[in-house]
């Protein structure tokens, strides 16, 4: 029996595993939230498949996404990362990861954790799409992602538009984005 998945998972085994085991599962670990923030920003203008296939390279290149370590990166680190074929070599995206790590640490100090800050946009709950949402009706933003993007931009975060925030929210389980018919729609 074939498993019904969201169409974006396609027939790529890595995409399917990510869809089946990770995408939409609530995340409350600051390091993992930072990882999703960096990866969603890296995806801007690219396919998720491209970024997902570089994920392990990102983990090695960005010191396991430890925000304290990444926040301390200097110009030599940016130069090193620009030469690293394991990641998307875009200077603005790399610098944004460093800036966002620094700002994430500020949110940790202000709110006790980045998790507490970021999940406040959904009142600590996973939002569910309305029943009957098909692939062609999937939104790319929401009022919550609009608010998140505005606040993150106000705080100085980079590569953080509403579409990136909505994708981040889905990845981190803040939104259950599975479509009607997908075996993961309800859980």
C-alpha cells in the first residue's frame, strides 16, 4: 500500500524521510530552531530539496548550529564558509546566519529562551490548517507569520520575510501544514 504524503515530498528518499519524521513535529530546542531559521533563510530563491541535501554540510560548517559559536564568527569564518561547497555559498545568507545567531542570543536573554519568544506567535500551540486544504490551496503566509516577520525584522533579523517565517513555522511544528490525504495530516 502506498503512503499518501504531501506532494512536495516527491519520490526523493531524503525528502520523504524529512516529511515523515520531522516536518511539522513541534520543536522546542533553541539549537534546532536556529538550524531551521538558517536553513529556511538559505532556501530563499532555491528549492527545499537543494537545501535539505546540503543540511549535513551545514551542520558541519556551522558547528552543529550552536548559536553561541556562530554568533562569534568573524570575517575569517565568513570567508571560510564562502569557500565551503557543502553549503549555499551566498555572502548575504552566511552573514545573516551570524547576525541571526547574535540576535537569537539576545532573545534568549530577554525571554529566557528563543523557544519561549518564537512560540508566542502561536500562543504556544500548533496551528492547524482547515480541513480540506489541498496542495493547490496551501498558503505561503499567515497572519502569524506576518507578525513574526515584522517583529524579527524590527529586532534586526535578516532573511526573515513572512514566507520564510511561514515555512519555518511549518518545519518547527508551529503549523501543521500537511494537506488533506497526507498520512501526517492529523499528527
